[in-house]
C-alpha cells in the first residue's frame, strides 16, 4: 500500500482537519465543510457533543478516512464548496 500524499490544492495548512480519500490527504476547514454538508455538520457536532478529545483528523498520520467515495467525487464536492 502506498503512502498517502497531500493534495496540491486542497491541503490548507491553516485548516483544522485532515481527511484521506483513497491515497490522497486533504486538510480542510471544519466550519466550511459543516456549512456545505449536513454529513460533515453532523460528524463534527457528534464529536463536540461527546466531550471526547478529537484524535482522528488532527495529523497526516491519523486522518479521518472517508470510505465509499472516490477521489474524483470528493474533489468535485471540494471544487463546488471551496471554488
């Protein structure tokens, strides 16, 4: 299995969460994702409401894995969301 690499456009160093789709890493702002998608809004709300410290998504070594979506589909969503 090859090591995941950072996306050349959708890896924003100042953003809050790292996601992995297939072998690509994306670092994205949770507030922007939450405003664009109920799925992300609910995911971040559940983490905040649980009172648990967020561990997944805080680094390239421990990204949030998004299963069941292709890189192409996710990048289309990002293009529509981030412009």
